[in-house]
C-alpha cells in the first residue's frame, strides 16, 4: 500500500476519521481509566481527543506526521481554551522524553501503519515502551481485519505485540470505529480496543 499524503488529505477535505470528537469506543476509557498526569495522543490528527483529555485536566502532548493537521489541532485547542503541547513527529522515530507518559492513546495510528507494512509497525511498536512511564496505560483503537477493505489487524496480532516483557494486563475488546466519509452515510467498522499496562 502506498503511503498516504496526510498533509494533502487534511488540506483538501474533511478526512473520514474526523467525526467531531473522540471515537465513541473511547468514552468508557475517558470516563474512568485514564492515568495521569501526562497523557500522549499518538497520531492526534486535528486534536479532538487531545482537547477532550485536556478539558479533563490532563497534561496532554499530541503528535502527528502531518504539519497541516498539527496546525489545525493548535487552532482548535486555542479556540477551546486549552493548553496542549502539539508537535510534528513520525511515530516510527519519536523524539519524546523517555518513560514520561502515564497514559498513551492511539486512535487509528497503528491500523494506518499496519496498512503500509511490517517495518512501520515494528518501528512504532519499539517506540511505545520507551515513552510510556512504568505502570502507564496504553489504549489503542484499531479497525480490525473483519472490516475488510484491506484492514489487517487481528486480536492475535495485538496480543502478541503487547505481551511480556514490556506490557502486562493486556485485554482486547471488540468495538466499532465510526467513520464519516464526506457526502456519504456514517460507517461503523469492526475494530479492537486494546488496553495494556507498561511493566
Ligand atoms: C486514521 S487517522 C486518526 C486521527 C486521530 N487520531 C483521530 O482519531 O481522529 C491516523 C492519523 O495518523 C497520522 N499518521 C500516520 N502515519 C503517521 C506516522 N508515521 N507518525 C505520526 N502520525 C502518523 C495521520 O496523519 C493521521 O492523522
């Protein structure tokens, strides 16, 4: 699969994953399960999840490979009156302080890298235990292989990727991801919600 030009996507249209707020599957996590104070939103896009986390009082950092998305996220955060550290970064070679985040969210990043190939996935998976604080929580929402259309993430893959020695208490729950392609009816895609804890 070719690498998507995310800048072009964010510049020219409303991307289908831009649904005006965090993915509904994350609501129970946001209500009860976020560990603070420092929270990372990986592949934050236009920042709706990061903004919701900041509204809830967390110290939020968000990064995305798209400079256009980060500009849009900064504008949205300013309009919402919250302070968030946003930066342009590639998830496969992060420059973030080690062992620093008490919660990490990935809403749609891992599944995007999975469509590109195993090298991207492996490089990203190697970064996560570095930036997670010991005892920190990781939450991933990823469209699953059951959604068809070239999506490939399975429960077995997630359980293998998030096991010892770096991760413990891993659970994988079936959920739905909402997508809203422009000019079409909203889609509800089969997905996984992974919860795990850095050892
Ligand atoms: C499906 S979108 C999800 C955006 C946002 N998290 C949300 O839930 O609306 C995937 C995001 O990952 C970003 N992305 C893709 N590859 C990346 C990489 N290597 N490093 C950082 N961000 C990346 C894209 O720019 C895009 O914003």
